[in-house]
C-alpha cells in the first residue's frame, strides 16, 4: 500500500478520521491517505495527498463518481472500499506536489 506518512502539507489536519471513498457523502471532501497496490491508481489520477470530493453514487450498486482537481472519475464500489481517506480537513489543505 502507498501511504502519505512522509508527505509535507502546508496545513495540518484536525480531528481526522480514517474512512473510505465508499463512506463519503455527496459533496463531502477528504484527502487520500492510502491506496491499494493497483496499477490503475496513477492512471486515474489518484495519489496520496490528493483531495477528493464525492459527486454522485450511481444506483443499484453502480460506480461512485469522485472529483479531484476539476476532473471526475468513476470507480467501482469494491475499489472505493480499498481507498483510505482522512476526513475533516481544516479550511484548506494545500498539496506540495
């Protein structure tokens, strides 16, 4: 698994809680903490430290649509359950990469 433990951030997190993409509510934002060891992750633009926002949950167990850096990506629910996030961001977490 890829982690963010050594990634410098310009602001710190407060009262954070580890969740998965599948746990996000519509319009909720969180940042990526851990990703599964899957070669699709970089291709989808998913990297530790990136902020993601839930856009929509498709009906009948369909994919979840998330947004990061103005780009929307659909991920399966099984993959979404493997992407670990930190919730409760401070006002804005600025990435340094």
